């Protein structure tokens, strides 16, 4: 029988040093494997927590843990052709965001935003460990019951835009 940590995917059982050159993960059913090739993944805060309604819907939660990264640093293996894309046109920018997911288990994998043609936005929930985020976007859209993440840059809406409280 597996230990409770193995069954629940306790991230604290994975020392960040084991991901010195990157890390891999699969969707729930194992059909799709995503590998990040980045030696700086855990050397500093990375990624962001997004509170926009589209990311919330795609993640099935009150926020989404994302990592925007150069597409050249990501390898996606999909030998059974289970990766499907939904073209999300209802975005704040008016530009299409392809929401990629596994058609077998429904697991969100990544988003590809038309406004960032050389980047992918990985859905970090599939990975064994998530780097500490550097910021929150759409912080104005947080629910009043949510705790605040101290030390993170909080943007009212988009990353790089007006900061909360400015």
C-alpha cells in the first residue's frame, strides 16, 4: 500500500534541489508529459497566481498557479494525441488564448496566448512542486475571504500594469 504522502502528492517530499535542471509531470491519466528545461526554476520566485475569471474557470479553483516561460524551454510529449485546445476569445486583451487540456482526463496543461507568441503559460498544478510565485495578477478579483500572499507584487489586473494600492 502507498504512503499517504504518495497518494496526496505532498510537494514537501520533493526537495527543490532535485529539479536543478528542470522537472517533468504528467496529466492525471499519464497521456501527456510536460518537461520544463530551466535551471533557474527554483533559484528565485517564478510564475504568478492569476485571479481572472478565465483562469479560475480553467483551473476549477479560486485562482490558477501559472508559469509563463519561453516555449523553447518546454517539451510536451503527447504520443496518444490527447492534447486538445479550446480557443478562448473572451479575454481582456481581445486576443485568443488557447487553453490546452487532456481530452482523456480533462487536466489543464497550459495556455498559449496570442499576445505572447514565444511563450507558453504552464498550469503548475500538474507538477510535483511549484516555485514560489513572484506576483499575482487580477488581484482586484480576489474573493474577500482569500488570504493575501505577503511579499508578492500584486497587480490590479494585468502583469506589469498598475499595482494594487498605487
